[in-house]
C-alpha cells in the first residue's frame, strides 16, 4: 500500500475542508493529483462515506470542486467528496498533448495495454484500487461505503467501475455519460490508442451498455441515476443514452434516466442537478453512526 501524500493547499469550506493533494502513483508510474472535500463530520473525527467523482475530457481534479456546486451538499449529507485527475501528467509520452481527446486530460478510465500508454495510463486500476488505499490511509473514510459518479468521459468511467465492482461501489450515478463508447467516435479513438485494434472484444469490458447486456441478476444491483440535457451538443453523435436505456430495460437493471429540455453538456447543467445526485448517493451510503 502506497500512502504518502503531499498537500498542495487546503481551504475551509461549509464547515469542512477542501484540500488539493498529490502523490507518486505506483500504478500509473507517475505523480497524480487528487482533491478531497472533508465534511464537518469528518473534521469532528468521524469516519464518513466516500463519494468519488470522475471528471470529463480536458478537466482536472479541481473541476468538480470549483464548478459543480457540490460542496454544500456533500457537507450537509456527511459525504467525503474525492476527485482524481483525469490522467497522469508530465510523462512526456509522444502525442500526449497533441489532441484534447487523447492523452493528458483524456485517460478514459481504462487500463491501457498498448504502448506508449500502457506504461502510465492505468486509470481503471488507479481509481478502483490505489486511490482508495491512499484516501483510507490519510483521511477518516469508510472504505465499505463508497459511491461513484461522473460526467461525460467520467460518467463512462463511473458506470463501468460500478458495474464491474459491486463489492466496492454501493451507489452510482452520471451526468451526460458516454454509455456506449464502442459506438462513439470518442470511444473508438481512445480505445484504439489505449487498447489497440487487434482485439476489439477487449473493448467490451469498458463499455457500460455491453456490461449490462451480459449481466445476471441485474434487478438486484444498485439503481443508476442519469441526467441528460437535451440541448447537449454531443448527444446524438457521442452519448447515445437510449442505447443504454434499452439495455437496462432488457436486462431488468434499475435505471432512472431523466431528460432535461434546454440543458447543454456543461457545468451549469451539472450544478443544477447536483443536489439530486448527492442525495441519491447519500440514501445508500449514509447510515447509523454517520450522524
């Protein structure tokens, strides 16, 4: 377990503490940044549930904390909000800064198996394993009560991680997620680079729609909440929420997909519905002893 962290800055907020941190990731073989909001209950020495947020393309660990209108709701519900960066940085890989859809800021939450990415881009294992170890070693967190959510590329990551790891994540939701990356130009581009074209069957392990289609006992899994803006500029070409909706209906997976007229893909949309998502997670994560 690798737990040493460096504190970049800390700020009192809504009676709790927002901190920005970094550590040397063994999984990614590179320094990683992450942010943590500790609610007032944690500041009083109480161990609290963890809610992990995965941001989208071009974003960082700071995005949700600054733009998501999440901190007051995390404070009120006693949740520790954790956000990792969207990729390693400073690895000096060829092409890592050439395209906003690939490389820095675009890790896609997969474990890359193709060079040059495979040496550092192991974001799936980083989030599901190492990051949790770091948080639990350094903050008063309850490992057994952990939820995950995200936006766009991060919504894709959150859905995949929750579907593949029901023993880790008790709750899951997403804003405008990339639910069928195999059918998306973004997903095809990223998966070709990170996973290679030789075995496209391997892509299915990182496609939420494909995972639901193969799932047994889907009705017993934690319910998913998805919010989607209908004025989203990426809706028709990249996101395909109806494809995931159909897969969940066929599998009997409990899904609430809410469509909102006039809302786009950005953080004004996310901030509008953030309280609903925090409450969705708190309903499953907060229990006796968390008050």
